C-alpha cells in the first residue's frame, strides 16, 4: 500500500508539473496543445456529407425471438458494413457480445452480463464506450461566443447565449413543426482562448442528419467542425467515478453536474470532460483523442472499481433514471413538451416568438391541455411490458409504451410511455395489454431510481 | 429417462407419457439473466410448436415452444418468484412445465443430447 501510494504521489506531482492545475505554466502547455489539435478544424468548415455514418437508427430493443436465442437487434446492415470505434479490438478481447447499433459494431454486454453490469454501475463505476456518438464544435469566425450562441439558439429550445464558460445544457434539435430531430448535450468550452466555442454531443443514429441540419441552418460566418475523425468518447459512471478519475487528476472532483472543462488525465492525455452522463449516477463523459483512448481505458480498467459496461445495461440504467432514448421515447412525432422535457426549455424560451425552429409548437403544446404526455409506468407483478405495448383505461386505448423492461435496481418491471394528458397524473391506474391480457399498472413519477448527481460539496 | 432437444433450444425429458419441458443450458446462457417467466394455464391443449411459455431477460422476451403436442399438467410455480433458477439450473430445477404427451412418435424427430451438442457447436 505504501509503495503504491508513494508511486501515485510521484505520478501526480509529475502531472502537476505538466500542468494539471490552472497555473501559468499549464495554461501555456494547454493552449499549445489545443491550438495544435484544433487548428485544421478551426479554419476549415467541413461539409456535413463528408461524415461517414450510417443514418439508420438502431435500437437495443429486442424483438421476441424464437426458443431463447438472444438477438439484441434484428439488423439490416451486414456486419461487414458496420463501423468500428477505436475500442473495438478491446471489446472483443474482453469477451463482449458485439451487436449492430446505429451503424456501428458495439458491445451490448460483457461476460459479467447486463444485470451485474447494471448493478456494478450503480454501486461502483462503469466504463462505457460511446464513441459512436457524434461530437462537433460550433464557433464563429469573428471569435465571439455571442455569434455562435445566437446561431445555435435558432435550432434548439434551450437558452445558449447565457451559458457561462464551462457550462453544459441538455436540449433538442426541433423541426419546423416542433418535432424532435434529436436530443443533445451542448457545452460552452471553459478554457481560456476557447470559450467562444460550443461543443455538442449528438446521438449516433442521428448524427449524419444532425450535421446536415446544422450546416443548412448556420449563417455564414459560423462554422461546424465535426470531430468524429479525431475524438473518441467514453463515459465513467457511478458513485466511485469521481474517486477513480480523481486519481488521474484531482481537478475533476471540482466539476459539478452539467459543467465541462479541458484538462490532462496523464502528462500526455488531454481530454474534454463533463460531469454528466446517461445513467442517473454521478460520473463523467470524457472526450479523448482517438490515439489516446485505448491507453486511457487501460488506465481506468486497472482500477478495482471499474468494469466495462455494454449498451444493454446502458439502456436499463437510463430507463431507471427516466431519461429518454431517441427513436423510442422521443422522435419527430413528439414535441419537447409532450416528452416531459419542459425543464430543458428556459422560461424566456417558451413563447411562440422565441425565435427557434419549432417554437410555435412548444408554446402551443404548453397551452393545450389535451396533448399527450410521457410518463413513468410501474407495472404490477413481475411481467415486463415492452415497447409498443398498448395502454388502456376501462377498455379504451389511451397510449403506448415507448421503453419498457426490467429495472435491476428497482427489482421489477418499469416502463415509460405516452398517455392522454388527463391520465398523466402520478397514481393513475392504467392497464397494459401484454400478450393479449390486460395487466394492472400505475402512472408514477420519474425517475425510478433516484438521481445521484454531484451538485457541489 | 430420455431427453430430447429442438433446434429452438427447448428440451423435453420423457418419463412414461409425461414430458418435462425447459430451455437448454445453451439457451439460458445466450439469454442472459432471466427476470421473468410466464407459464401456461394447467389443462391447456397444445399442438407441437405452440407457444408454451415466455422467458424474459433484462432486454428481451423470447417464446418457448412445446417440442411435442400435449396437455399442460403442471407448471414450475417456483419460477414466478425465482426466475433466476432458469440460469442456475436450466436443465434441472429451472424446468418450465409438464405435459401429458399426446403422440410419443413426435419425439423421434427431435435431437438426442449428442446430436444437440453438435448442433450447438455448429452455431
């Protein structure tokens, strides 16, 4: 133990010398690294159609399959056409079951299995490869944050212009009718010299369309830089995430939920890191260069608390956390208001003349008490109710389940679905039509498992 | 007792005219953690290949088909509270249902343990 901790000490001091903290020295190194890395992207506006991604929106939802054969997803694209993340070989070496997802060959589970991976993330720290997601930057040629923010505010309901450096917000791209094209995370970079830039993370299955959408609507003088060819993305989630990542650089512990910064995790590995995720747990999303991602993952996996977690547990974790999955709980047919995402639309952005695509629908759905709502649903008994299960009250169809399965932390079936507004109140008795039988369930408040976000000491 | 297997990974253990039905070790492993099993009503008449039960993992629901025709005479009620038994002992305590076999001749078309093993090896 003593030897180990003294080794840590020396590694840490080395890191400090390299600029782990915001000293004058570190700023110089940091800036130099940033400039080197971003120069090409800053100067060249990359056409969106240059992005190679399969636009098919695959899901984890499994259709009923015969005789116990587990098919995570019926898939159209042949395996050979699938894209691979830079961690593909590691997933295979770790014994992952690989499945097609959003055009990528992705790990659905490791030998631990979905149930244990889920529990491990809730109790320790789970490491996810989410490099299939789309990462990009938006910035203005005039170097002004306000210019870039104003441009993005035309496309999302969230307020962007009031983002402070290092602040992150969740929002959605809407079409003209207010339907959701995708949901995304938006960060204003926090590092000196780069605080005029916006960093976006979008869904893998939507990214090709998203980048076209952004490019189409950005005014001249504002650029989109797609970072798929340079950046991987991993997430470290769970109550031990801060301890684990803090061993590499203690500064990460100072981040609070929904903030973002750039820092080194080793003398040579610099990352964009945000305190956010898709599990309901405390944790981080770490954007790291393709060349560094395997080394970083090896460092994290060497920690006792860390296990690799597949897409299967990612889905059950986010469902327990009451978080929407694009293509299932949200799509172009629903507005952010129907999807229960009003919390992500700041008050001054809720009027029809707020100035973004779809604003009229957002305002109309807020005023119209008859629109449907996404709600949490707790089936009674043990039978899970899967996606597309019909929801009834007194024999009348009032909605449909959009995500449903088993919640390992809850210890029973859980679901989310849309119901007519008058049935959206928590405690409402409903019936779920599972295999032709009406089964009792209740509308409940989300989330199913409490959020454990870090909002400050 | 003879045990026969289907290509859909069910097994049927034959004891006189009674057939005990479950899913194979291979199937249980492929499914992952079983969280729910839905069993048929006792007395139900099933043709060969009818849906006899549903087994659900965290992510997926899968049908279990009866390997041979028969009437349901018992179900493994212990699975309602302990579905994980299917993973722990798929070809033992994790059985699903018992039927009264209608036509023992249907068993001939099924694989024995050795044939099933080589079938799985080829998957």
